[in-house]
């Protein structure tokens, strides 16, 4: 990555805890884990520019999100 953009993202505390736990298991920073997960989802050749495929979400080591929430924890 030659150029980086800095953004601020608000996350529910529970989602941040899940990301932090996953990052620790993967020996990454939380930021590194977020970048990794976004790269995995966006690199999926079957993605059509809409939502990530359910198979990809279910193969993730992060536990499934609560019902009624989107991938980043916001309300649907």
C-alpha cells in the first residue's frame, strides 16, 4: 500500500471486543485485522459488489453476528 487514508469508524463495543480477540489470535493489531478482513471480503471473485457471500461470512473465524445486525454491527 503506497498511500494510506486515515478514517474514523464507530463500532459497537461488542464488535470491537470480537475484533480485538481475533486480532490477538492472528497476532495483528485491531487495525491490521480490519484491513485483513476487508481485503478478504473484497477479494472474493464471486462478490458482485453487494453484500459478502454467506459462505465467506460463515468461514470466518469471527463468530456469527447477532440477528438484525449487518456485517459491521449496525442495525439492518
